[in-house]
């Protein structure tokens, strides 16, 4: 399993999808997993706009991973999970229970000015300079403890420059994943 981290606008989803297509692997994003769920409780929560509980995220994650394994995907790329220290600890325990491992964690590093430029160009209502700055602060506060859980567990963590063309960033990611997965 490959975990992709990075602030909003770092390009995690695009890079995850590119890597999945290149390798024939399964790309999973938290949002996508929730939107594809057939669970009425998940659908009701998404419609209401409420936050999904950790317990529900774990259930949806387990089902998505099982579906990927049933379809014989050789590896899984996860984007957007875990987001908290508690979720990271749960994932570490889940992987041990399933006799699986996290091959590597890729953290895309993108300067805040570049993030601002990318998100402002995206033009979403929530992408104001103030909101972006707040999301960056929250990201840093939440992600460093998450990375700490994986570092303590001995998982390989790679910080990569996320600036450049999509192809340049993809090449950097592929080089690290190829090393970690012995491709």
C-alpha cells in the first residue's frame, strides 16, 4: 500500500490516479470511497453535510480495500487517509491484523504561495486566501502527528518536491515507489 499526503492543491489525486493507471493498481480516495458506498448511513451523512465518524470511515475503508483485493489489484494507492493521529494508529493496527504493510508514504511538499496560486486558479467558493491559509495550518497541525505514527512504526516516509509539471512530479513519485515496491 502506498499512502499519498500533501496539502490541499498539492496534486495528490492526480498523481495517485496517474500511478494507478501506470501500474494497474487501485487508487482509493476517502471522498471517492464514501461517495461510492451503498451504505444508507453513509449516504445520509453525505447528504446532510455532516462529518463522517472515524468508525464509519474505517468500515468504508475496509470494504474498499477488500473489494480491491477481491479484484486482484496488486497494490493500492490511498489518497486522503488517514487524516488524524487516531486514524493513523487504526491503519497501522489494521495493516498488522491483515498481514499487510505500507510500502511507503509519499508526502508532496509544495510551498504555500504555489498552493495559493493553484487553488485560486481552481476557483472554488471555499478557495479564498483566508480559507486556504487556514486549511494549510490545519494540514500542518494534523499531518505531522500522522507522519510521526508511521515513522515510529518504521514505515518509509519520503518528502518529495511537488512543484513542476504533472509529469515531472510523477517521475519523482514513480522513482520512490519503484524503489519501495522493487518494481
